[in-house]
């Protein structure tokens, strides 16, 4: 009577057992799938012996080109001018991504922007329009091995292996100045630098001393001119006394007075020095030289006879560029051309170290026929200018310039001294 019931019970038990086994198998299979998707150690892209290049299903993003410029802050108008130039030449390049990082025109902002670019795995960084920004970004680019193209003139950047300055350095300009003086027959025995009391003055002093290192000219010293407590009368007396002491020791028969200061201050200073007898020291001639700040015809014209004979070297910008001699825009254009060249190589899959990526690159730029040799940009077109009675007369300097930097002079920068910087308003 109970036999059919017992048979049915045994059949149900078997079905239940099989259902439990099947359920456990499904649960274990699901767990294996979840573990595979959540554990990066067993993910297909990272399987032992399998590289990302072997993964046919991987989605690879194009290399990132990071633009680091002050798009906010007091120098944003300069940053945006370079920004627009870069985007115009980088946007048409297929196969790269472009992102903008704001440096805000400060050292802290530059560090932050560079760190963000590295975190985003940027293959190349472009920007830095002042020494302060360039120095900070260069340190991070060098440490991380990221290619960095800049129009900043930091001496730290000049020595970095992954950094390329697309502009002529201050030291290259000063070497050309001293070489041009020698070629013109003006060979001073001593040199005094009068500099601005700011970061620009520090950078110019360091560059001038670096250029002097390869000449027989003795460096007498430097003095700062400017500031709230500056006394031009006392200053002229101090400079005259400095020269007199060297004249007494027969160290100088001709002294080079190099003025790395603004034109209006230089005019008043030269007049004071004349009044104090600086230019009338027996047996000691004086040669005046300056920086590109003197390439200002209007200001020079207002100075009368004060600067007659003063010489300086500046970038020879294409006369047809924008209808005027706009050095900043010309240098921004050259930076953008180099950036486009490097980005094109990246887009084509040029997976080589940054220095090799740029070596041999040629750009017919606004500031010269530029080429990368031995990790440095060469070929900037320079001009040697003399202030005469009828204004500023300039002659092209034969031979290419380069951005190669010598080691800082011992007294110009100590081992722990900060990197010379300059306001981006003073290029």
C-alpha cells in the first residue's frame, strides 16, 4: 500500500539533490566570473606573458599632448595668445589628444599643472612662457621622463635631458654680444653689470657671467639699480669708485658697462655717471652694452645723446610677421611648429625616448631656420645693434646661435641658490 508512495519519495529526493548540486555549480561559476572581472591580476590585459600590444580587444587612447600655460591670473593674456597658437597647429593632427592645464602664472601653479599632466599620462608637455614656470615644469618632466617643449629661458631647463627650449637663451645672446664686440675691435679688459633689482636682473647677470667664462674679460662685479630706496647719486659714486680701484691696479684699460635695466633708469644713471666722471677716467675707456630692452626706438629717441655707441643683441624677427617686429608672437609661433612636429611623430607611433624623438627636427621658423642638434635647438637669427645719432642700426650676425648653456658662474649662483626667474612680461 505504501510502496508507490516510497518510490515517489525516493524520486523526489534525487531530484532535490540534483537541484542542489546544480545550484552550487552555478554559484561557483558566477563567483569565478566576478573574481575574474574584479581582480586585475587575472584580467586578460595583465595575464602573465601577455603584453598590452598582444591584446587585440584592448581600447588604447591616443597619446596625450598637455598644454601648460597661464590661462588665469595676471599673465593670462600672454598665456591665451600662446594657447590659441598651439591649438591652431595641434588641432588638425589626428591621432593625439590635447588637454590644457592652467599654471596660473605661478611656480606653485606650474608644479600642480605638471603633476596633473603626468597623472593623466601625458606623452608630451608644451608651454611655460617664463623662467619661473619653465624651471618648475622642467624638474617634473626630467624626473618623469616626459618630453617638454618650452619658450621659457630657465637655465635649469637648458641642462635638462627631456626639455627643449625653442627660443634663443640669454647666454647665447650674451655670447653673441661679446663675440660681436670683439669682431668690431672693441675688446674690454673688464666688465661691470648693472642689473634690475628683480628676478629678471638675476637671470641676466647669471647669463652674462656664463658668457664671460669663455673670454679673457675680467668680471669686476655687479650692482643693482632701482627700488624704493635707490639713490642714483650715491650709486654713481659707488660705481665710479669700483672702476677707480681697478684702474689704480692697472687691471683695466677699457671697461664694459653692461646695463640689464630699463631704458629710463639707464638714461638717468648714465647721465649721473658722466657727471661723476666715470667716462673721463684717465687711461680707461668705457663701452656701453645692454639687453633687448634697448630695442625700443621711441624710448631711445627720448634719451638724446645718453646712449650714443651703446650696443646690444636681439632676435631678428621676420619683418613680414604681422607687419611689425613682434618677438613674443614669433617665438610662440616657433614653439607651436615644434609642438606640431613632435605631436605628428607621436601620432604615427614613434615610441622612442624623447631626445631621440626630437633629434634632427627642422622648423623654418619666425626667428630662424631652427634645427635640433645634440638635444638643443640651434639656428636662431640674431642681430647686433648700435645706437647712433639717427637711431638704432642693426646688422645680422653670421652663423647660427644655439641654446647651449655653460655652467653658472661661481658667484652668480651657489649650489643651493634658486633658479633665476623672470616675469613673463619681460621676454
